[in-house]
């Protein structure tokens, strides 16, 4: 609901901004390219990027109200500019750039800046209000950085500096094969010729939009979180689209002012960019593209393809422990079952926790509570597993609880052990899943052993439950996915 509302407000605000400079046709084409040719599509259609959608809506509000305030100053516009800019900088350090857009809007040389100072002196109270609200947001960011940690209001990372100098992650942000903006949202490249056209046709808004875009990009590339691969198509840059849509629209205007060849050529380019964005978004949702595992060879092998076979997936980077995308196509593997336990016969010393009150299949199910927090561990020496590598492991089970899982966290766990030391530990937190209480829920955790370490090392699989209320487990299964030749 939040994403849908933010997306609607964004498109509405940008429509009014663009109509100030362009015909309805150019504005419509620009918004169509934004909606279908950028990560706005992923954010809006799949409703998973709450923070990104809010930030984009806030930046659109700053842009729209800045445009209105310079045309006809009013208290409503000043309040909305200050509040939106303050929220932007509170949520993310790169939001600091919003105040540059407001400050430099409408000026580009000495006479226009002198005119701006005079305009500011006439509306000093509005100016004080805008900057006061902005500074309030900045102050809250500095004073209470952990107030909303873990929510979509703030992306503050504990024990990390908020900003580093000289944008050390700029190349990763723009060109990384894992989630580079220019690779997965190439439509933004149209802003480069667009800024050139904007500078020639409307210098009054060129300076503000260009300075904002530059400052925002540098600040974004100076924050540690931007370098994490769990940021497909650089969703953390989404609010920049609110301003880049202006030079992109100027480029579109130039295209459709030309002769039929220019119109036809770039119409095909626009269609190709939209198609590429939608298809790559589908690949991401289908786990063909996964930012954690991307390599140049793998990206080239699956470019605009609907399927990645086993040999193609071997081109991925297996340094990360989240390997669910590798096992997504089960037809690529010979699957064998190591353990399939429905707890019908008890389990030695754990037999007292095998009960028949809550059963999904057969006669019994395993009960976890504060007296016993672990299911019996499955321990397998790596030397007994098939020799193929990478080798997939899947731990699956059905779980049942009468209480809210979010209040009683549990974890599926797979790890390796070398001489009593655990490594490559991977948990799946059940309280982060949408589980239903009072029903049996199917859960699976996928894991990949990329290469053979010490054959004496052990693979360990179990379920850990530190909650107070009972959690029931049935049909506990461990499977091996050996790649087909």
C-alpha cells in the first residue's frame, strides 16, 4: 500500500513538473520510460522497496515545491520543501543533496545569483523555515542515528562511518557487474546528452539539477551500504530519478523534434531499453540474475536468456553463502535424499520430544520448546558426499506453531565444521518469513559446497528454536543436489 501510494504521488508530481517545460506527449513518454525502463518498475510492481519508493516521492515533492516556490512563494511550499528535505537527509546521508537543488534553482551566472539574493531577502522568513526544517532532519540523523535502525525509515549501519570521502564506491555504483546502475538501468545514460541540451535551452534549471545530481551521486558512492550486492539495479539511487527525468525529457524532446530517421532510431532504442529493463527484472525475480553471484562471464552467458543451465551457473561467483539461485532449476541436478524423518519411531534420547498431538504426516512430530531448542543434528562427513562440485544441500521441513513466529524466532541452520571450528555458517530466520500460525508451513534452506575442503570436515544441519512457546517440526529432510554432467 505504501509503495503504491508513493509511486502514484511520484508520477503525479513529476507530471506537473514536466508539464511546465514540455508538451503532454513528451511528458507522457518521459514518465513511461521512467515507469518501465528503470528500477522504478521493480520498486512499484513488486512492492518490495518501501524505503526507495518513499525517498523517490520525497525527492519529487522537493523538486515540485521548489519549482512552485520560485514561481509564487508560499508558506505551504516552504513547509513541504523543508519537511521533505529534512526527511531525506534523516533517512540517508545522500539526502543532503536536496538542499542544493533548492538553493541553486533558477541561477547560473552572476546576474541571476544577484537576483536570487534579492529574492531571498524578500522572503527571508520562508528561507529560514526551509533551512530550519532541513537542519532539524540533519540534526536528528546525527544525534539519534539508531532511533529507527532496522526499519525502512533509516538505513543507518551500526559501527560504521556514515560517509567516507572521495566516493570510493563510485565505480561499483555505476559499473559493477553485480548491480551497477549503468548496467541494470542503462536508460539513465540518456541524461548525459539530456544535460547538454538542458544547458543550451534552459540554463535556469540546468545548474540546480546538475549540481544536485553530482552531489547526490558522490554522497551516495561515499556511503558503505551502497557497495552491498543486495541492491539490485542500485535501488539506493532511486530518488535521483526524480531529477534526472528532466534532462531525459529534454533529450526526448530533441528526438521528436527531428526527422523521421531520428524519431524511428531512438524510438527503437527506447523500446529496447524498456524491454531490457523488464526482462532483467524478470531474470532477477526468477533468480537467474543474483547480484551476490554475478560475474562478467555469467552475465554475458545469460544476457536476455530465460534459462541458465548447470554449466552456465558454474560461471557464477560462489564466494557467498546464499546459494538458493544455484538450486532454483532442479532439472539440472541428480537429487538424492540423505535424511527423511517423519518422527514416527522416536529418536533415542530425544524420544520424549516426539509427540502425536500436532502431526502433519504419519504418527509423530518433533516438539521444540525451552526444554529442548535443537532438532537432532544431521552430521555428515564431506568425504561421504558425491564428488561433484559445486554440490547443493537442501534442508527442508514443515513447522507448526500456535503462537506468532515473529515473537518466537527460530532458524534453519546449515554449517560446516573443521576440527571443532564452524565455518560457512548459514541460518534462515523464520521470523523474517510470512508464516501462518495454526498451520503447517513448508520451509527450505539451500546451501552450496563450492569445492571440497578437508574430506573429514562435517556438514551439520538442524533447526534451532530459542522461543518459549512450542514449535512442532515434521517431515524433516536433507537432500543432496549433484550436478548432472
